[in-house]
C-alpha cells in the first residue's frame, strides 16, 4: 500500500512521524528516527539556550494516555542547526520545531535554523508547561505577531503547532488570523494542556512540576484532536495541509485522522511507550485498513468523513 504523502509540496515516504518531543531531543535519538520506518525526523522544540527542562518525574504513562511537563528540555538551536544537514542524509524530510521563551526568540531561532535548510519549520505556539508562560496559541494577537515576525526570516514551508480549541468561535478567529500570516501547514494538536492525573492509592499527583498539572496525550485526547483537524479542514479546505496529532495508537486511529482531513499523522505517547518499532506496526495496520476499505492511498480517503 502506498502510504506516502505530501505536505506543502514536500513528499514524505510514510505518513507516520514522531511528534515533537517524542524521542527526538538528542543526536542519537534523531539519528535513530532517521534509521527507523518513520516518514520524517521531527526535532524537539528548540529554544535559544540549551535546557534541562523541569524536575522529574515529568512524564507519566497510564492506560488512558500520558501526562507530561517536560519543560522544553533541548540542546539549544545552535546544536540543532549543526545537526540538521547530517539528518537530511537519511533521505526523509526533517522538520525543525521552533519554540521560544519570548516572542522575539522565535524569529531569531527560525532565521538561523533556516540556514540549515530543514525541509519544513514548525512554529510551536502551544507549549503548556513553562511555569508562568501562557500558551501563545490561546492569544490570537500574540500568535499573529510571532508568525509575522518568523515568516520573512525563512524560505522553507512554515507550519504552526496549535493547542486544542474547544469552541467553534476560536476555530474561526484562529483560522482567519492564520490566513493572514503565510502559514503553509498546520499541526493539530499539541497536548491538552494543564490536565491533572491523580494516584488515589498514594493520594498524590503523578508528575512533579506545576503541582502535577501537565499536558495530556494519547488515547484519551483523540476526539479532541479529530475535532480540531476537522474544524480547520472545513475552514481552509484543501489549501491548508494538516498534520493530525493526538490519540494515534493504531492504524485505525490514523485512518480517522485522514477521514477528518489530515494529510499525515504524528505519534507521541505510543512512541514513548512502545519505541521505534511502533512505526512498522502502524504502517502495516493502516495499510490493512485502507486495503479492506478499497482505498489505494491516503489522498483517496482524506477529508471524506460523512455527516449524518
Ligand atoms: O513540556 C514540554 O517540553 C512540552 N510538552 C508538550 O506536551 N508540548 C510541548 O509543546 C512542550 C514544549 C514545547
């Protein structure tokens, strides 16, 4: 089965890739992604300075998914700028995920990273885990300022990783704003921010930072992710490629993302829990679903969700 896909003119050999944050901080992890069956190498969101991140424990997996408050551990943008040309030798697209602790960090990082020529740059406006820093993606004016500063600094396609929205009014406001900023693709969604998981036996929270509050991922967020993919797909139609992220545990979950309008999917929790072998399993499972349903490619089923 042909599981290749295209995002903003860039061809991916497989529609499955890691979500920024999952097994993609160090050189070793990024090279392992290069050798794996993943369709791309996505870097951890990078800041100006290298960061150790928040105190541990900061990730917790449970039956419903995961909660994390990693706090942006990363090597710093200069290190990723040096690594990217080497990562491109694996022959699959490299997506550089750019974050920042201030609005001005974003264009600074994007400009140098662009020199390294990743295939695409993803602007992460949705980190939920920096104490005292609200998610930029929940402020349309701040989001517009950042995107308009980044756009002229880069020559590769620019995408935006957004937090989940829970009201159609917010999809409209953000969609209208994104249409003014030269955005080439969307990644929907980042983790569902500031959830709380409780261990009732120990009567404790399960992660240390921020009193136990953290971003939720995995199985339990799939309906929220699908709703955001669908809402933005309906807003933009075919002209805005979407990477669906959230709740992809098996090939059937990926198929649901494609029906809602995604062109590719990213996996976070399942990758952390299962390791890189997850990619081959997901590809086999999706191939079987598409074959059983008579589709020959992802493009064949993309956006075809029926309403009642
Ligand atoms: O804590 C983090 O490093 C982090 N966790 C997430 O779930 N999403 C993020 O975007 C992120 C950091 C940018």
